C-alpha cells in the first residue's frame, strides 16, 4: 500500500520446502513458486538443506537497470521537510531513524562504490505526531576539501592492483595531506551510532564524525556535521569500528579498532554510559594484521575476530595485489576478553575457509557454561580479493567453552543473507529471533569501476535462533517473512521495540527502500511479529535513497505519534 507499484507488478512470492541436497547451491529465483503466501509454507529447510544464493541476472537488461538504479547515488541534500501524509502504527515510539552509506559526490564511475562519501538519511518522528525528513553528506575532512574545490581530488584505493593502489596513496598524501589517514580519503560512510547524547558517523579506518540533530518547538530544525575526527576528548587511541555494541542493561558501549601495519594490530575499548573512555588495551598477541569488521558481546565478555583477511605488503609489491587478501587455508580465531577492564584474550581456533562481516548476537549459556555466538559466515570459493566478488553468507553458530578451550560450530540456515539485526534490548543476552535480508538479485554494475557486480534484496526473513523452542520449531527456521513486490528493493532492517513492549518480538521492523519502476523511495514499517502482513506504514520520501550500509533507531522519551 502506498508504494506506487502498477497492479501488474504487485505479485507476492514465496519459497518452497522440500528435500534438499547438502551444500548444493541454488539460485533464489529458481526457488519461488506462484502459490499464495502463508506463514506455515514460508519456513525454509535448515541444516542439511540446499543453500540459496542471489539469482544471477547478468544479461537481463531490465533487471540490471534496476540494480544500477539501486546503487546510483543520491544527487543532493533535501530538508528538513515535514511529510504531511506520513502516518505510523499504534505503539511506534517517538525518535529518529538514521541510515549511513557510501554516496559519492564526485567519484561516480571512477572509484569503488565503498570509496563514496558518507550520507545519512534521517527520518524523525516528533512528539506531536509529525514526521520529518532530511539527508546530509557527512562532512569529513576529505569531503570538505573536495566540496571547496568543487571537484574530485582524492584517488580511490579499493582496487585489486598494488601499483595503482600505491599511486593513489602517494597522490593523496602528497597533494591532499592524507598522511594521517594512511593515504586514504576520510569518507565516514559505513554506520551511525547514538551514545551519551552524541550521534557519531562511523567508518572503521577513521575516527568518528560527530553529527548534531536539533529538534525545537516540535520541529526538526537542523541536522549537520558538528565535529570531524571526534576522539572522545583525546582519549580514543586509533580508529573506531563501524560496529560498536551497546549494552542495554549497563548503558556501556564496547568497541575495537585494528591496525594492519603495526603492533598492536587490535585495540579493545570500553566507553561508559556517560560517554567517557574508561578502559583501552592493545591486543598484543595478534601476530598478523587482519581486517575485522564486527564484534559481539555477552553480559561479561567481548568477542573479537582474527580471521584470514590478511594484510601483506610484500604481496602488494611482488604480486601486484590489493594488500588485504582472503587466505582460505589460513588460521581463523575467535577471542574472548573480559569486560570491565580485561587485558588478556583467550583465543579459540575455529574452522578455516570462512569469513564473517556481520554478527547477530552472543550470550552466556548458563546451562552449559559456554559462550554462544551467532553470525553470518561466508565461504569464498578461493583465496584472493573478496571486495569485488559475490560470496553468500549463512547463519552460523559457534559454542566456545572457556574451561576446555573447545569449540563446537554448525551452519544453522540455508538462506544467503545479510544485514542481520535483533531486538536491541537483547544485545549480549539470549535472543529468540533474528531478522535479515535475503540475497535476491546479482547483476553487473556497469557505471562503477568497482565492484563488478551488485546484490539487491527483496525479502526479509525472521529466523529462529532459540535451540529449545516451545512450539517445536527448528533452530535456524524461517518463522515469518516478507517478499516484496517486483521492483521494490529493501535495505538493511532495524528493530524498534514498541512502547511498553514485553515480548521480544513486540515491536517493528523498519527500513528504507527504493523502487526504480516508479522512481521513488520509502520508509517502511513492519510488524516484527508477523512480516507477512506487509508494511503497516509506507512513507514516501522526498529524496531518492540509494543502496547503503547501516542504520540505527534513536528513541526519544516522549509521547507517541499520530496514529493510523
């Protein structure tokens, strides 16, 4: 409703269940049937089932135009503006939703998509019931230099060519003063977090950029960059991950950073509920520089990753490669460090040949004494540069035994998925459900230098994490799902607890979405208990929202909004 699709395109889709062959991959497109949607038939086989992946539509001109549209950046800034037609469901809380992502101003066609400038789309739900929107480029140091010049200045470096990368680094240092950022342009384009009253735009190779959101007299007055290079009053050593974790009980924020070229290769940091860094320690028993994108926490431990995305300067020189390469046969480890000032890491060797970009959650299993981690794990087919190729990720579980240093791990699901989330009030505690997008289409990106292909998403899945479900459902089973109409492409979901919620899934799943058929973008609100209902609210946005990365909901302590 309200997403502007022609009736001929309003087709619902579902996935069939049935006997599957272990580890036999299948395109998503081949799994759809024309029968009507139902919650019972929406469940997907798990464990020994056939793994799904995005449908390869390379050569399909219409669908590739859709994919190009999804990745084509937003061209300008809009707002703040009030959206008079917007309505939200009963129980939806006051607050704001912010989504960050690469959105290059001057580099279309010349750089990697991930080299783009950060842009935040903001949807604000005001106490009176008004809904407002605006979008802003994150004015990092690099962005401001190019804006002042009115043209592209920095060279992108995400190229699998060592010589070209070195040329780009040298150019950025010599001509644009990028020595402090190791020859890279500050883009701050990955995520956003709100902590201790501050909104921080994040990118793991840089320090945060502090944003300022001003609401006055029930009006969204201003949203703008306040401070580039925010360092927690000089206390932040190194950079900051794009995926810090906030403890919903203590209010603390836990984070890490990595340094691929010098020791310590990783640093772990704890931030108090009032925004002060209270503990930071270098992890000195990491013998290699490696890329680590995410982390996880329990109520008393933090889980760090040492995975085989290895840095090698010699490979860049002798093999003319990008210096960070996936090494399929190299060691893979998970590390436990105690919260509250821990300095030593207990490492666990895990199965090789895989990689993790995004975690779901972790918790302490009081019955077994194990620490349980859920994340999305990919298995690239070969060693090499992973930033240009498609390798689907699947829900995975690790059980770490601190007493024996033993590990049990298994794949839980068969859906090639991305961008997982849970109810944030279950962060670090046992969660029953996770939500994620399902890989749908894979096509060429002809207007970008890199990557060669893009993946889009048209399905949300609600997945059972609990291994002891009272209804007899299997761990990893899809218990609810939403399949978008043809032409509507979904971005990362975020869980928003409803006002006064008690059950874990009592809340809303929200996302931005875009539709190339009608050239419109939307903010969608779903019932997290029953995705099959489709959007409860579809708010048309005045600006196009392109493919992005990560968002967050920021709650206000005030009354609810205008009701449907």
